[in-house]
């Protein structure tokens, strides 16, 4: 059956006028073949010299007449907890395995829905930032999919902010727990960027795979989730990645790219800072994203995000991967 043509989206002139000469894709390292650290481009409110700052300010101005969003946005913007406990003089001792168990139990008992541990890779640290901690605790919080699916109307970004705040509270709680044991811990949650990208460590520690829409796909919640993190020097044990077939599925699915109003989702993987991966065209996404206070259509329509569907899809895709591996072994 022929696909229904999508209405053409024209970015408003007021936004186009704010675009700098340099493309956001260039800043993000599109078509670069060497590995390098990411460059801040958006969400770094404190940085005043970013070429896309006028566009970021345009996004923030959208909140002026939306009290629903003001109630949530930036509520936990300071990242660190002003009531953070003082560190004891001597750090408590335990094995990395036990600390890992205790940290995960604490995160799950304090608003986290998912938690994993990754050893920090310096290629995840934004240029201009320093991260000396060897570990990041990545926390996932599920979104209410019914609210998310109202994108691009206001209920969807309200839900996004609500969950970013929950993730940040969970990260603060974990950081406070670690500090009480005598170790360093720095929490950070969205929507603003911290010193570190969060999707790559989330993938490294088994919270999901990268989808064509540029977001994480988790085997329980699909893309209906948000991330927060805690960088720490508490000795921990890293989790393994979880490859259950989301990346394979994206190869033959185009639901998100068909649904994206400005056609920002590319059908093939691209080279970005030395890695071949799914990548969303920043310059095409941002105008629509800004005018809808965060859009989110692509993660809402992703079939993995439909409540209850991801575990069944993961099971099927895993079985397919196992069969394929068996066929390769037997030469069929
Ligand atoms: S909608 Fe389809 S192509 Fe897009 S991320 Fe989800 S599974 Fe992948
Ligand atoms: S957030 Fe919206 S505009 Fe951006 S890629 Fe997703 S669907 Fe497209």
C-alpha cells in the first residue's frame, strides 16, 4: 500500500534567522573518521559562547507562557544536592561486588527503574570538562507512555520534565549515599547536559541499544525512558552490554523516520566521530523540537515503547539472533 505523504514542515523564519554559520552536524562530528570527545552544542546553558546559544535561548523562551512546564523545568538544575552529606574522614570499606549490589539496590529503592554501572571512557566526556572519576552509575526512569504519546502537545514535554526530575532525584540520592560512605560522587540529570554523554555509558552497561531515532531502546521500556547518572570513585564492577536485537530491528523499520515531521532521521547509519551509528540530523530536528518544547514523536511511535511490547519483541529478536548464529556455525 502506498504511504500517505507526510505534511511538509517548514521551519519558522524566526528560528532560521538564529542558525549560526556552522552546522550542528559538523560540531557533532558527522562524517569524521577519527574518535574524539563530543563538543557541547545544545543543553549546556552555562556556556555562553556556543554557536547555537541563540537557538537554545529561543527554546527556553517557549516556556515563558507555559506555566505547566515552568513548574518542572530546571527544578533540579543545580545537579548537586545542596543538602549533600559531609564525607566521613575515613572511607568505608567493602568489596566492589558488594558496593555494586548496594548501589543498585539503593537506586532501585529511590525512584530508579533501571540501573547499570559503566567504566568511564574519556571519549564520552565533553570537550572543556574534566571527569576524573572512573565509574558512572547510569539510572533509567520510565515515562508514562500515554502522556509521551501526546507529542507534540504540551502534555508530552511536561511528562519528559517530570521524569528528568525523578531521574535527577534518584541520582542525587545515590550520590548522597556514596558520599556518606566517604567517596566522591557527582550526580547529573537532564534535560541539561552534564560533563558526560549518558547514552553511550547506558549502552555499555546493558541498559539498551541505540535506535535509529538516536535514543536508547531498552528491553523493558523501549525508548519510553529518561536517563540520569552519578560519576564516582567508589570501587564498582562494570555491567556488560545487552544486545537483544533492537539495532537489527531498526535496519528494516522506518516508523520513526516516517513520523518525524522535519525528516531528520536518516535511514542508514552514518560515520560520527569515528563510529558508524544511527544519527539524527541536528539542523533538521532542532527547529521542530524547539517549537514543540521537545517534540519526542520519534520515541513515542517507536514500537519498542508501546507498554508491554518490548519484552516480547526482545524475546523474538534474541531467538532470531540465536538461530542466525546457529546457521552460521553449521554453514547453512
Ligand atoms: S521506530 Fe523503528 S527504526 Fe525507529 S528506532 Fe524504533 S524500531 Fe528503530
Ligand atoms: S525529536 Fe521530533 S523532530 Fe527530532 S528527530 Fe524526533 S521526531 Fe524528528
